[in-house]
């Protein structure tokens, strides 16, 4: 299985915070480099897309519904766990592991490369023309097609996922054409399509400069640029039907994984800035919405479980803190 358990013994004996990481790194001599979509070769992009399409045609592992594919399993698992994986410290490690599980599924479909990221910071001045939306060497563009009823606006009209029909809306059954509904921005703020003004280099530099705690950084990233990209791709005119990147079934849109690899990369960059951040993890669990006002859940710990239900084995937060450990063994370009 992907995740093995580590011993803390070396760290205890040596008394150095980094020795746990050094021990775990022994099994990772040549970390794989995750590329930016726009920097990858056309062959690499096409190989990724082939495997991503393959996932949308493979049988479900969860077996929840006869129409479900392996891709639907990712959306369902994410939607099912919504409350347990967002708006608290666990957001970053859970999504890091989720991208790993997807990367493994790509490789099971014959792909030889790694997960790739959409560097939306670099494209923030003109996100609508980013390479990721190319109809041949990308994921296809905006929606606006016909046939969807219910929650989702018009389906996408081009690209390799044009005929993909995700099964879920949140955890509810609503099979529909994969939908994007790009925000038109806010002209009053001189905002660009896809909310480009909310993830500029300057804004992201401020997020990365968050130094007070891990959880303060997590909140700045999750509630800021991360959320703006989800909404920018799918909130449409903000009045009515939406695209797939808005509800909790957002992994329906294969671009989700490039978005979250970029989120993961920003966390990695933040971790790289100071060695003590490799295992920096703090904050509190969420309590259900009906909990008494002002109460917070127990503190998070590195031993907290990252649940994947029936999609993949559970992992621990500690298993995914260091991308240079033997389980993950990847890096991003500096
Ligand atoms: C399952 O697929 C069939 C055939 O495309 C379709 O008619 C049916 O509505 C789908 N079921 C659900 C729950 O979406
Ligand atoms: Cu999520």
C-alpha cells in the first residue's frame, strides 16, 4: 500500500526536529518533479489527458450506482467528507493525499508522469486564455452548451471531456454534462474573467508571507486564492445555475486536480521557506454547525487520520507533511 508507518525513535534519540524527516527520506533518493501544465511538452499533456479520460471510463471502486465510474468515486468521496476536510487545518494534508490517490489512478491508466499543476498565479492577468483550457492540449474551455437541467448550467462544448457526464451534484444523483460557468469578474473592481484579480502574484505573495502559524497560512490560502479559483471557474453570473467546480462534488471537473496540485505547491513553497515548517501543523477540528456558539473542537495533531473511505487506504497527517518522504517522494520546481 502507499503509506507505511514511520518510527519516531531516531528523532527522540537525536533530539533534532529534522531527524524524523531525514530517516523517512532515505527511501526517496530521486524525488519526481511535478510540472506546470504550461511548461510540460505537448506529448506530456496528451499522455496526462489520455489517462484522465481513462479514469472517467473505468468502473467504480465504490460500487454505489450502476452509472458510476472511477472518476465519480473521487467526486463522491470528496462530497461525502466535505465537512471533515475543509475550513480547518486538515484541508491541506487531506487534499495532498487526495491528489496522490488520483496520481496513482492516472498511473494505473498507463500514465508514466506525475500530477501537474495549473499555475493560476502566472495566468492571473488573463486566466480565460490559459493553456489548460486548450481544446486539444488541455481540458477544453467554458460551458454554454445545451442539455443540462437542474443545478448545472450549460455543459462544456469542446475538449477531451466534452462527452463526460459526471453522476453527482454534491452527494445527490444528478447525471449531467460536465459544466464550467466562468465568472465574468466584477467590472466595478476592474476584475478579470475567472476572478483573476483575486489570485495575483501580489495577493499570493501576501498569503505566502503568513508567518504566525500553519493554520493562519492554511486559512489565508483556502479562503483566499483557492476559493476564488473554484468560484472563478464555475459561479457564472452569481445568480442561479453553476458549474461543477462550485459544489462539494467539485472533483467532477478534472481541472480540480491541477488546481489542487497548485494549492499543494503553494503549501510546499511555504514549507520550504523554513525547515521548522516541514511538520508545522496546528489549529482545531471543526464542531458540527449545531455546537454551542464560540466552542471549538479538539486541537489537531500529526496523528490525525486522513480518511479516504473506500477509495484508498486511510493515511495519517504525518505521512504527507514531507513531500520528500518515501511515500510521496516528489518536489516542485523552485
Ligand atoms: C444512468 O444512465 C442512464 C443512461 O444514460 C440514464 O438514462 C439515467 O438517467 C442515469 N441515472 C442517473 C441516476 O443519473
Ligand atoms: Cu476540497
